[in-house]
C-alpha cells in the first residue's frame, strides 16, 4: 500500500513492485543463512514459508552433490559440507521441509475457508 501511495497510479506501482519486493526480501532475513541469524530471532525464520521454500529448493537441487566449492581461506570444500556447515541446510531434512509445506498449505486453506465462511454469514 505504501508503494501505491508513492506512485502516481496502481499500474506504475505494479511495475515497480517487482523491484521493491525482491529488494525487501533480500534484506528482510529470508536470504540470510540460519546460522547467521541471532538465536532469539530464529523463531521468525522457522515460521516463514519463504525460508522453508528456499531451504527446500537449495537442498533438493544441490544438497546431495559433493562437487568441490572454493571457499576463501578454507580451500576446496564439498558442496554438501558447505551447505551443512555454512548455511545449515541438510539434505536429510528434505522430508520435513516437504511436510512443512503441506502443513502451511493446509493451514492456509483452513484459515481462508473459515474466513470466507465467517465473512459470508455475518448479519448486516
């Protein structure tokens, strides 16, 4: 809504929105590794569907690969070990990530259906 207020029309806001949303996601903690987030803020990471999506995408695509990755100061590290030690991503946790996505979908559908039911049956 702030973006619509800053632009002359909602059409321009829709165009500019793609830049701002990616910029805000970059700096809102979704792309910071879990190991770098302070311990008292990790609840926010675990409660975020965006964080679970990034975790699932990275681990399902490259989480089991052992290709060497050059890390400055450490030399070559296998990709699987790099993801586990630096980002906290484990390929074995992929089943829990899929279950979390299903749980988010079921919860969202339940809340949405209840909200529609509640809004439709209000006395006016």
